C-alpha cells in the first residue's frame, strides 16, 4: 500500500521538500496544499527537475486542507509560522499523527503550549526541521566532541535576514552537541534596529549578537552583521579541539593540537535531507531531529529575548513574536 504524504505550503521551502519527496525510493501519494498559483507553478517546475525517480509517485494539488480526503502518514508543514498551529490543529482533527514542522514552529509560548497539548491528546508526534543534524559532516563532529564536558560554539554571518530565522538552527546544533536544551539567552547585544523580513510585512528580523549558555558552562554566541559580505563561519571548540566551518565556501578546518587539517564538507539542502528524514519517520516512527517537546524551551527563549528587544525599540508589548 502506498504511503500518503501531506505537504502544506509549497513556496520556496515547500517546493524543496517536494523535490525531496520525489526521491523517496518507494511508492507514495502526495497531497499538496498551495492556493498560490505562482508558487504552484514554481513547485511543478522544480519537481520536473528530479530525474530517475525509483518509486511510483502520485501528486494531487489542492487549494485548501478541506479538499484532502484522507490523513497523511507524515504531514510536512511548510507555511510561515503565522497561523501554523491552526493548520496542525485541523490536520489532527482529520486523523494525522506524524508531523515534520518548519522552524520556527509558531510565534508565542501560548501557541506552543496549545500545540503540545493537542499533540499529546491525539497521541501524535512531531519534529522540528532544524536539519543540521542530518549533515554528514556535523554528524562526524558530534562524534568528535562526544566526550567533551565544555563546548564553545560561535557563528558569524553577514545576512541580516537570518538571525531571527536561523538562530534556532545553531541553538539546536549546540543543544545536540552538549546534550542540553536549557539554553539561557542574553539579547543585550542585539542591534538597536528592526529589519524587514522578506516573507511578509508583519514579520521582522534582527542583527547583532545573541549569547547563550547552559549550566555546565558551555556557551554559544551568534552574530549577524548587517551590510557586510562575510561568509557564514561556525567555530566549535572543546578540550584541545577546534573545528572551523566556512559554510558559505564549503570548507572545514580542524585546528586540533596546533595542526591545520582540511576536512571535506558539503552544505546539504532540504531537497535531499527531507528524503532521509521522511523515510526515517515512515520506517522507524522516529528521526534524528528534535521533537516538538525537545525544542520547546529553545523557542520560548527566542520569543522572550526578541519580544523584549521589540518592546525596547517600539515601546509596545508584542503578543506574538513576529519571526518565521
């Protein structure tokens, strides 16, 4: 029997998920909800790029969730964070039980509390698509630092549209390395400006620095500097170990023991990673990603520091954290 996948949202990120689904090597049916005709056209063109498909795949396009007639074995939620909890609620009511959710999951602690409550009531499971854990090189680094009691991780990048969007990726990577999700964040070093978000007029982005730490003394520093052309560089240091990732130029340097060693590294994309993630969920009822429960505190800390920063700049108290 064919497995059924539901894909909600098929814009830029969703169309990459669709490409990944096309690479699944067994028979599937995919229900795709995307009311925007331009987005659908883009997704269809990207789907046509995938060659040598091994499974018998069927694709069904819909303008709303109400047009889907059966629950999915896995539902991928690739909309913006705005209203995403309502989408998952509707799918839960229709019998869906397994979810792959884009980050950030939602826009407030209250929304996240509601989501977790409904997930538990329906005996469902969900994972957050902070997919650095599926990068082969980061898996090697996880083993490399496995026995280090204190780890320092820093990120420096130039893209001002990325701190609100991508901080969670690096926080999750850090949590995975130190085996601790209770990161306490400090937003005192964010730049005193709110930047536009390309995904919508009611969404914002941040520049500057976020600092986080856990009780063991391990720390993370994330810096996004506006108006520069810096590559994205990730430094990870432990006991007599130091690895530098130049993600932009796909280079890795191991600086351990005073020696410089160049390692292989390839930046991996959702159009391939989601293939493995969905297969894991279908075959193992689990995957390497953080569960919705695991990622809860990371989200709440981001909401806290970003909302405090917005209040400091605008003198207003946001009800929702306008990031996606």
